[in-house]
């Protein structure tokens, strides 16, 4: 198992908040998610980008489609000399989420490591 996969599994044990389901204007995949974060469109992506990048905590956002495809963006790796972080992406496929309604819904969940862990 790769280091980022181990970190992903550990992050799933931390405090989570559900942002909800959003109708995606495009097919959800890593390329389109990266583009949406870079351009901050739709507007929710601006808030996600700011939340995940501007932090000293380990944070992760998971985007899940009704087909069971999930992409996690993680801000967890620290460069010890200068404190900078870089972003990792993890893809996971699971059982389809039949409860998600709409043509192209994406379920967004955030995870944050608090000091209590």
C-alpha cells in the first residue's frame, strides 16, 4: 500500500462534515476536479480550495459520484524545513450510491485532523 493510501485511510477516521450533494455540470473525474479547483468554478470549489490549502492541519475533501467513484484531495504532507505542504490525490471505487439523486450528482465530504488525535 502506498503512503498516500495509508494516509487516506487514516484521514477517514477523523472528524468529518458533509457539505452535501451538488449537481455537477461536467463528468466528475480528477482532471475536471483539478480544473474546477484551479478556476474556482463552480463557486463551491473556491471555498473548498481555500479550506484545504490555507491550513496547518491535515485536511481532506472527498468527492463521490453515484457510480461509486471517489476522488480525495489531501493536504497532509509537510516539508519539515519550511512547513510547506503539497496536495495528494487518491482515487477509490466502491459500491454505487443509489441514494444519490440527479443526473450527475457529486457528494462532498470534508475531513480534518484535530489536535485531539
